[in-house]
C-alpha cells in the first residue's frame, strides 16, 4: 500500500487555483483493533485454563473432605465477580434476538464491526479543508482498500486447522459465524466501492481489464452471499458448498487482478498463503491417517440399526487420539467427493496395534446419508472405503465442575454420551471434580433409543461410586407403538424436535407422574436416581423394561419416561442443589437448545442469585449450523 502523503498545497492547472492533497487512509489500522481483540480472547482463554488446572489440583488435595452445598442467602459483595460473569454469559451467549437467530454478543459484534468499517471509510483523514471524505471518489477508494484488507481475516476464520482456535479455544464451527459476519461486511464494502466508482465516472468504470476483473469478482461474491442466506443454505447445502468453493476462488483471483495495478495486492497475497497452509495441512492429515498410518482395514462398516439409523464404525491409528465431543469429516469415495461432519460417539481407546475404533450414529436424511442407508438396508450392513479428516472441535473442559448436566435430543446424544463417558474416566483417574452427573436424552421412539441402549448401559455401569448419577430417557413420539391404551397419545401434529416451546414444559404421562412423585419423596430432585430394587422399580412404572441393542434389560439406573423433559425445572433444581460450579452440555435440535438457553437465562441462574450463593453455570452447545 502506498505510504500516506503529507498535507501540501500544490499549484492548480487552471486560474492559479490551489488544490489540497489530503492524507491517504491506512487500511492496516483496522487490523490493530482485530489483533487487540484476538489478544484479549487469548488472555481470557489462558486465565480459564489456569483456573481449571488449579481447581482440579485443589479437588485432588481435598478429595477426602465433603464440601457442604451452597445455601443461597443474603447478597454477598465478595461474589460480585461471579455475578458479573453470570450476567455476561446470559447477555452475551444465551439470550437470542428474535427473527435473526443471533445472540446479543453476535449481533453486537456484527453491528460494531460493520459500523467501525463504515466509520473508517467515511471519516476524514485529516483536518485540512475543504473536506473530501464524503465525496464518492474518496469513500469508494477507502471502501475498496478496506474490503481487500479484510480478505485475509475472512479466509482465516473459515479454516478448520485454525490458529485462532489454538490461541483462544474457540472451535472452528463457532468461528464460521464470525467468518460470515466478515464476509458480509466485505460484500457491503465491495458494492460501496463499485457504486462510488460509478458515481465518480460511469464511462471509466469498465475501461480497463483490471476493472472488468473487479466487477466479475463482485458478481461472484454476490452470488455466493445470496446462496449463503440461512434458509437457502440449509435447504440446498450441497449446492451451496460446491458453488461456494468455485465462486470464492473466482472472487479472490479477480480481486487479485483488480488490486495489483494500484499496489493493493499486498492484502491479497496473505490470502493465498493462509489458504495454501490449510490445504497443505488438511492434505497432509488425509495422507497421514488414511495412507501413511494405513490401518489393517481401510473400509468402514455401515450397519442399519432401524428407524433410519446407521451405525458407522472404522478403525484408525491417530497419534494423540481425540477428545470426547470432537467430530471428523467423513468421505465415502464411492458415493461422491463430499465430506460431512459427524460427532464421534465413543472415547479414545486404542488396542495393542495402536488402532482405535471410531463409532458414529447417523440419522439418514437426504443426499449421502440416504445413499448410505439404502446400501446398508439391502443386507443389513455393508463395508465401504472411508476417508476421514480430523478430529476437529474444541469441547469445553468440564473437569473442574462439581455438577455436570448432559441434555441431548435425537442424534445429539453422540456428543453427550461420549462426554459423560470421558468424565467418568477422569473421575476414576482423580482428574475431575464432578460429584453429580445428570444425563437426559429425548428421542422419538423406542427403536431410536435402542441405537445406543447397550452402550449407555455399559457406561452407566462404570460410573464412579463417588458420583451421584441420574439418567433419564424421554420417548417423545406417538404412543401407539407401545400398546398402552390407558395412556393418552401425544398429538400427531406435534414435532417435538422442531417446536421450541414444547421443551419448556414437561408432558410426562400420568402413570409416569405417579412414579416421579414417589421418587421425589425419596429424593427431592427433578431427575432423581431410583432407590428401589430392580423388580419393584419396574413394577412401579417409573421405567419400562426393554431389550437393548445388544440384548438384555437396560441398566436399573436408567429411567425411561414418555413425554418430553421439563428442562427449566430440571436445570433449576440441579443448579440450586449443586455443591459447586455447574456445567451444562446440550446437543440436538434448535427447539431443545433454545429451551436450555432460555432456562439458563431465568432469575435462578442470574447475577442476583449468584450473589446470594448460587453457583455459576457454563453452557456448552454443539450444533452444526449449516
């Protein structure tokens, strides 16, 4: 970029008039603010890691001592920092703005970022008069420079192997939201640049090849921005993905051509460096995990497990393994070149050969998953060559928390069941502080419950004796499949996984309510662990025995209900009864996630309650928002 020129008075060419040469703007100044925010996020992440390590250390030192539950009472000013933290989490991460599907923090960042860019484009660069900052030729040039200057940031935020994640702990699927924000800001600035240049001189808008290249790039970015609108993107995701790759490549090439004559290609070269680094790293991982560390069997086993469910398992040698809750991108060359993200539903456990099995539970929807289902349905199972890239994701560290609540809907259980299993292993190894664990899974039918029934029973059976465990399965679908005529049937038009309001209030059936009342008298908790013997427990109607995936009855600590969970009541009871900080992990449909966010924005989790002694709450959400 050309250096800023000093203010000077120069002779004009007509009538001896004088013309003022203003200082040019600096596009790199915006990066100072971006790097400042990145540094702040890094400091916060480091402080959190230090706090987590200290908390686990203190827990190991005081494991033999039983801490008393927090008893909310009068306001305590010494808990003001915790109250501020609770208020910030509610305002920034849990409250969502209606109709635009953004949290307050996301909306604030978007408004401040776009507003800051526009202010930079339109603001004067010096105090010399006459002012030219509002003339089209000035703000058009500034908008173009700033749009080019934001390209490296947009590409950086889209990377899967992301240094921003390594520094801040923010996973790439969350950084994608920021990527969209920056990309749309570039879209606005690009069209400001075009409109300004047109107003300046329509005849000179396309009088050179580098100007034509700029227009082609703007059109390419406009098309991919329109395809990126949420409703279009989700409805035609595979079309969006394919066109996005091609159009963005055209956009960057054209902008490079357009920026070179004015020496603004300085901002474009980093784009190629960043993109090339990610391609090399991803390509190297593909070769490492699928070729260099080639397993005994490259194929994945795909089993049809009923109710449009698939169980995909494959074995790989993965140095360092994976964290519970992470996901990988799976590709099946026989079905196409696309790769799709799937959460690993089991923890890392390698065998003597160094290989570890990865298991995925997938609901067949459309596209590639439907093709997989059709292949498996022919004989019940099939084997396909599978390539994977990963693992990705940065699940929150829940080891420092006293109470851990896992809530899942549908196939979101693959995230929570792995997290719970790993937590149990950490407690056994004296590397976690949990004393209370609650696991809730809402699923439509008994057939879908059987997808992981055997796995869940095994995990529950290895729960540490020091942990108070409550596991409840809610069957939310119509009741006609269960031949219980005395119990009313849920309305057929109700889609439990699409209606957010349905998660806010429980509709457990009458026979189940009686059993819940019995349990609540024994233990005052929304999700209590049954204290009866196995036979008496089944007779009470609290749970219905069923054959699990591997045969046999479910574990006696697993309670099954019909209806939907009252997540607000559950969370309020667990938070107010907790002996320490609380972690809530949720994964599933939008309705469930919205209900959990709303519940944790209620007064019982707010800053006033925190100042009275209620523990702070960390909410972690896993959602693949296409």
